[in-house]
C-alpha cells in the first residue's frame, strides 16, 4: 500500500520505522532526565517552628518543627540545651512532615533554650538528609511587653533609692529580683546600675555613718571620711552623720536618712546596754526598714565567741538589775544585725560595701 504525501510517495513500513525511532529517542531522553533528578540531593527544608525563633512562651510546651515534605528519622542527633549548655532530655516523634520534640520534664521558667537539629538528624523518603538548623526560645512567666513595663518601674525605683527592690510584681505574679534579671537578660535587657572593680553595686543602699568619741574629734571624723572615700570609689554613696554617744539613735530619727539606708555605727567599746537596746521593740520601730551594721574599732572588745559581755562601767541608762549579755554575737545575729571587729580600713570598707549590696 502506498500513501501519497505532497510531492512524493512514502512506503508505510518506512514510516513506521521512523516513528519507532522517534519514540525511542523520547523514552531515552525521559529516562536520562529521571536519572539526573534521582541523583540530585534535595534536602528537606524547615518551613516553620513553634515556638518561633527568639520568641517568649509562658510555659513549657512541645516544640514542633515542620518541613516541606514527609520526613523520617536520620542517623544524627537532635539536641535541646538551656542557656548554661545543659542538655535537656527529650522524646522525638515524627508524623508525616512534622517533627515533635517533647521535653521529658517541664522546662524551667526564666531560661532561654536552644534547639539544634544537627545535619542528618532527619531525612526525606528519598534518603536525603537535612542541613543543620538552630532555633531558640525563652520560657518566661511574663511577656516581653510585661518585662519592659516591670523594667521601667524597677529602673525608676533604683534611680530614687540607689538599690534594687527585692521583687517585681505584675498582676498576681511576684518575681524575686534575681530571677527577674535573668528573665530580662534573655531578651538583652538590663537594669542600669553602678559598679566598681567588676563588683555590682546594683543593690547598694546609701550609707549613713556615725561614730563614738574614740580618739579625738579630728581623728574620728577622718576615719569616717576615709570610709566614705573608699565606698565612693566602689560606687556607694555615703554620708558623715557625726560623732557622739547617742548618734546611733539620732541617725535613725533623722528625716535626712531614707528608709532604705544602711546605718553604720562605729564603736570604740562594746556596750552590753547598747546591744540589748538594739533588740528592743522601741529601737526596731525607729530603725524601720533601714539596716544597721556595727563596726567595733580597737580598743573595743571583740564580741565574737564571747561567752558573756558585762555591763559597761559608764552605762547610766539601764536599770540596776541589768548585768550584761550572754553570747553578744549570737544576740546581734538573732535580732538581724551583722558586725565587724577590725582596725583595718580596707576590711571595714569591704565589709560595709558587702552589707550595702546584699
């Protein structure tokens, strides 16, 4: 049979051969393209993560990472660490394109966590492994906007009182100041405070100093002023409140002395009556929220581990029945007071600095 085509005649068998050759060429091209695609390593990619990178969540939760295709477990690890580098135990589950990382225990609040999907921790159905992926989030009892609000109030308190408050509140939440500083630190926020020699004075109370008449007016005032100079170099404000046997009381009654002050009383002798007075309701009522720290300057008796401190010879204010105090060091501690016995200016300044900042 012959078919007429334009200006010539083509044999039907020849036509069929040509068509077969064309078909074979198409098949070969398709197979070559498929082979090329099969050898291309296309890694599965992360499309979303919850909690989102750098986000703040209010409680511990399962971390979910979604990929652009179905995945399965790879040969390498998935690691969850806290900001200190401690590895958190987790259970990892894969469902289609979603990887769920479940902490074995509830994550602590006020801590930043880092999730690391190491290269090869998951792979797609073709066996291609993921590239390394990292993300982080913070578990916090308050949101970022709440952090900023609390920080504003804390900063205002510090600027007025030269120390930090003991805690921060937001609604019904009450957070101690140390934890609050860690929480805001996860977001790069901090309280602006003074410091000296690498030691923070962020909780520094202002210091008000009185002294007994120990040697002479000039030398006793010079001692106070040297202490003030040393504290100033360490970022602590301090003031000379004068000399005299009753100044340890008048300083607490002065309107110049704020309620957050640290009052320093320098004694040239250990008076049992004065120590007893410090434990009385009357003294504590005028002390209020201030702190009092005693400096026993030689030749004062060292009361540390002293079994009994007898009544001072010049005690003219206690009843005749008062004979002294047993274990005067323990008595002061029991009533909430610290002290130092030293004739070293460096030791005294350092001890006062510690009291002002703790």
